[in-house]
């Protein structure tokens, strides 16, 4: 679900921000207000400053904001970074708070090896609490510049400085004033924003590196209201490293998760700090994509490739691709998609071939995504990603040459045949735009829609991205012409195809599924005939329809053909047909198998209205039916259960229960259980008792 968390937050960040207001001071006319006998409290945080760190409140001239030389000093009281200064008396409401000391390092999890200093510039008219942190430090010199050199009021300067800094980091949602932010505050975005910024600016280098980076950024903000310089590109790279690890399958313990663990390990509070990881990830993502100048990644830009333009980034001129995860289709506001480094390797595993989602169309089941498996270690196999970008394989599937495509699908799957593609198009209204529109439908789980999910991933000439696609068909005509299912926004049709590469959409049918089953083999001692068998477990239901115990039996998957016969009367089926140690199943074993696998019966009168028929409709691909019936399209099997029927003359006739199976539409079986004259001849499937589990 992390995609949904991240992209919802990104949508919030890209929302209109003109109404953003920064907290801190009033825009009403300002006058000089003396501060008398106040207690000023707050917390000092990079990570939290350590106990004993020095804190000073510097008095400022009410008009020029120049330090008067008068100050009030104290020290941090605990490793939470908190302080308190009593009996503060100032000539004006404006003050500069300074903290110097060691701090808890979020990245290393340890106490810092060197000391740093952070400042906060504040108006104490309506506040007694002032927090000092990285954001207050970055804005302080900017406020001084706007007041002293550009003539703005303190309130105007404070509002502008906060807006400029928030915008520079991509914080377009409404946040409180930096003096109110506390990384340990629960339930507000400001604390998460401060935490993200603190980790960003800290980096993974030394304290000296951090101090220099912070000073350069503060100077840039002070002079221009923007952050420029090579250090910002380096910070963007750090943000990319932190955030992108969350979406890499081969990273078990990300840097961010270690940082969260570090903060927890400090045990500074009774309760662990509440840090909302999806929001923090979203802040980092917005920052690095903004600095790389990648632009929006949404439905209209899905599949786009952009190069990093920031010359100070180590990824300068590298390509990023706007990629969507197949579980979450790209939306207009960017939910479901994100930028990825194009050259990032994609992990290919056998599960990419075996766990193919499917939908039933006609007589086969179509996979609902293109095959993504890489045959790079296979001799004479040829496959590639569109434009040789691994992320495109992840998005659109892998392109294969025809020879590789023929063997690319997993066991039981294969390329679709020409006629099956014709049936597919007919199912969606015939070749043309109607079929194209239907084939391009994506899954929409909220509305209960399952789509074929054709993706316009281009074709083998590395052209047509977001315009068309080509899927191999297993059909050559007499002169060697190869065909594909061609799909674009205006049509879906079968076309001759001359390019070397195309995508693969696998299909499977019940016969293929049954053919790949691995069965045990037994030999009939009477004639050395070999039979395959499988085992089936079920809750056994007796003749009073009471579940008595769990049973497991072995069942032959082929019909018995002893002594040249394949059809038997009921007496011969019971007494002669089955090999030694095997027997004819009773009707309750058949009923139990259906019931145990969730299939409920219906009851209908026979055509002659002389008996009630038990009727089931089951899926041919459901266990265990594809194992039992996979090779049979239509058949009738004897059971050992006896009964009596009344014939058309009104006479009682000795009968046996049979199981009659017919292939129905949409890969299902119609199964009927009824009585038939014992003299009739039917097929035999023998069973053998295995384990019994009494309740």
C-alpha cells in the first residue's frame, strides 16, 4: 500500500499553493513592545541538542533588529533539547535565540562528534515558546535582510521568508511557523516536514560538512530568497537515495528505516516519536524530482523519459522514466506512478512467469499482463526491454523474438493461436475500435472491473510508446509470414508483422493444465497396463448426508481398459474392471469431493421425469477437476452405489448410480448424478483408499 500513501501525498503537494500562509507574527501595524518578566521556553533540535548545550536570548533593537548586547543565558535541561529562561526583560519584542552544542545524530544514531550552532529569530509579543531548529536557522538571516535592506516590516519579512524556504523544498502544503515545529510533536505535518528537512541537510557526512552546507544554504536564502549552489544538488541526491530505497526489492533495511530505528533507540520519551513515514517519503520525493527538473509524472506522462538537468547532481544527464506499478494505474493527479532511474536493474525471477493473473475468454484463459521474464542466460534466446530500459520491461513487459516467444510462456501456458485471437476480438465486438477500447481497459478494484489491460508499450522498432503495441500470435502461414495482435487507440486487429521483437501475452487451456500434472504410476498386474493416479482429500459425507471424517483416496486419471474393454456393465465394473487393490467409488465419495471444494448441487427432474438428478456446474481449471477430468470432454462413469428406477413401462429396474460429465461453455463442466440401467455400459475410474482421519 505504500504506493497509495506516497502518491496521495504527492497529489497534495502539487495542489494549488497560492493560499499558503506562514505562521509566526501578525500583519497588523507593528509597534515596539517591551517584554517584561517573561519565562521563555522551547526545544532545540537538529536531532535534539544534548543536556548542557548553551542557549542565549539576544535582545534586538525594535527598529533595526541589531543586537543591543544584552542577553539572557541558560542551558539545555535534558536530552530532549528543552530549555527555560525565566525573568526575561527586553526593550522590544524581537529576539534572536542561539543554541550551541552537541546533538543526537539521526543518521548514525549516536551523539554528534562535533558541536553546531542554530538560531531562531522571533517576535515574542504573543508567544512564550520558541523552538530552535534547522528551519528557524535558514530563515533568520533572510528576515534580517528583508527588514534591514529592503524595508519590510518584521511580520512581512517573516511571512515572505517562510514562504520562500517552504517553496524551495517543495513544501506547498500549509505548515505552521518554524518556531512551533517539533520533531516529537504528534499528529501534525510540520513535525514530519522538520524531520525530513533535518535529515536532508544533515546528509551522511561529517558534522563539519553539515555545518558548511547549512551555512551556504542560509547565505543563499538571505541574499536571494532561494537556495542555489552545488550543495543543493548533493542534497537532492541524498534525498533520492533515501526515498528511492523504499521501492527497491533488493534493499531489506533502508537507510530511512534505520534512521527511524535510531530515533526510537534514544528512548527520550515514554512513547516513541510519531513520524508519519509516507508523508516524509512524499516530501523527499517532491524535493528530488523538483531539483532534477523531471516535471509531473501522471497519466499524461506515463512512460515519459526525462534527463536530469541539475549539473551538480551525480545523476546529471541520466534518464528517469515515469513508471506506473501494474497494481495502481496512473491517474491524472499522479497517484499510482513515480519517477525511476531508467538504468536501475529489474529483478527477474521465475515467479514473473508462473504467477500470471488471468481472465477467461472463450475456451482459453488469457493472462492479463504481458510476460516480463528475462532469458538473458539462455542460449539462442533473444529478448529486450523497450529502448533497452529495464523499467520499461517492468511497465510493459519484455519484447521477444518469435523463436524465444514460442518457448517463453511457463509450463501449461503458450502463445495464443490465430483462431483464439480471432475469438478474442469477436468477444470484444470484432476487430476495430470497439475491441481496442475494450482491450485497453485496466483493472479497477474499487468498481469491480477486471480488464484485459493491454498496454501501449510500443513495438519492436522501439517506436510507438503510448501509441501502439504488438503481441505475438503462434501462427505462420505457408510462406512464413508471422502475425501479431496489433492494438492502438483506434483499432485492434491481426496484422502481418515484419519487426523482430514483440510482446508476449500467454494463454492456457484446461488440456494444457492437465497435461503438465505430475502423477504417480501404477501397473495392473493382470496385463501390465500402466495407469496414472492422483490423490484427492475431502470431508466424507455418508448416505445420510452427515460429514463423518476426512478422507484421502487415490484416483486413476485414466479410464480403465482391462482385457480390451473400455466400457463395462455395472456388474463388470464392480467385479472385474478395477486392478487388484482398487475398487469402484461410491456415489457419496463423488458428492463429498464436490461439496468439499465449495460446489453446491441443484436438483432437477430427469427428462423422462422418472427420477431426480443431482446437478453440479464446476470450473474445469479448479482443483481437483482438471486433474480428474482434464483429458475427458464428455463421459459417464459407474459408481458402486445401487438403486432402482422405474422404466417407461412402469417396471422396477435394477440400476446403478452414474456420474455424467459434459464440457460446458466458458471452461466449465456440467456434472449430473443419476441412476441408469445396470445393463448399460459406461467408463470406469477406480479408486484406492489412502489415509483416514477420524474426527
